[in-house]
């Protein structure tokens, strides 16, 4: 089968087309014919720095997939061949989404909503699960609360805006001014151009901060939270603020990493079906142009998600 693999860890041009054996589903696994694969920051960070764990002689990147069940392994009862599914299999181990076929445990997938195509579905799993788990499960965001979302127009951010609105929250986002109309169309209530305004001076009494930037943003976000509020940091634990300062201010601050989660996938599918959640597609490229997709993503200026078309 066709796939894309880094011939070494490094710059985007290490990604090259390869031919590898088609995998077979094992116990409780399904074989999915991939129609589209999402591209995420973890992909280009792994490509540049090396993989977590052992990925074999032909590593294949990619965690977001949408496609059709080709075959099922022993013990699978959730799906049958021909079902359309989407999911985030095996994270943070190798999932192999940049390929024509993937295998993974059946419960890493959910049925693809009928009102979205495979490109849209492939844009969702990792980023939407990150937003869902950070906002709803970690911070416990409730209706009527105020949430500040940093990098609100990015892959995770623009989905977090919609998930927070669907939860009934008041949503404040940081983004460049040229992204504000887009974010208003998603339901954002208040927007801050971080290139012109210091959000730490402009915002107060927030219940939840979802930090998709990292670095100094963690420390700068603490004063905007009310006592009992939650700061959820996504990119790197190095961006967490001083825990003693967080305690003095009476706020919770922590780092979270997305996990494969069928319950979360079902909630995401529900929001899509209801019309409360839709991905913005920044660019669509064929699988063979994965290197170009990484170059585009690493610029850090995309609005929404980049997706590779496979089948």
C-alpha cells in the first residue's frame, strides 16, 4: 500500500512516498481504508525531533483518520465492513495515518456523521478531543462561565470556541485582527488582537483559560482567572506557571495531553450532527505532498486544519 514515511528525522523534505505491506486487523481491531488524514503539530514535531517509543524501520506519521471499514478482527461488534468511521488511533504510539490503510482497536473510532465529508471528519479527532478533554473533562466548563481561549483561530482553538459555545459559555479568544470575523462566525463573544492589546490587561474574572500557546502565556494568564478557576496548558509542561503563585491566587493550573477516547469521539460526533461543531479546512493536499503540508503547518499562521487526501 501507499504511505509516506520520513527517511530520517529532520526537515519536511525527509517525508517521502513509500510502499509497505497492508496491515491486518488483530483481536478487537478494525482495518480502515483511509480517505483522509489530518495533519497536526505533533506530526511535524515528531518528524523534526524523533518519535516517542519504537516505530520500526519505516515509521509512518499521522493520528487523525477518516475512512471506511475494510475488515474486522475477531471480537469486533461495533462495526462492519463498509461502515464510515473517524478516529484518533493509538496515540501517542505509531498510528500510521499517512497511509492507505490503518489498523487499530475498534473503540478508538466512532461512526462518521453523515453531514460531514471525510476531509472534514479527518480534521477533527485529535484537535477536537484535545479541546473537549481540556475544557469539559479537565476544567469542568459549565453554562454561563467565562472562558479565554488562546490561539483561538488555530486547529484546536477554533474547535474549542465551538465546543465552549455549545456548552453555553461566554467565549473570549485571542487572535490576530484578520481572524476576528471568522471567530465571530463560530460564536466567539469577545476577541482580543494579541498583537495590539495585552490580554492580561483586557480580561478579568475568567473561569477557564485554555492555553494553546505555552511559554509565558501561562504566567500571564493567571491574573485573569477568578479564584477557583482553571488554567489548562496544552503545548508543553514547561509553560506551566509557578505552582506557588497559582496557589496564592487560588487557581488550578495543569498540563493535559489528549488521550484516545471513544466517549469523547461520540460527543464530538453528536455536536457535528447537531450542527454545533464544524472544522475549518485551511488546506487540502494529496498524501504525496505531506512535506508541503508540514511546511505550511510550521508557519504557524493557518486558520483551522490541514488535511491530506488519501483515497
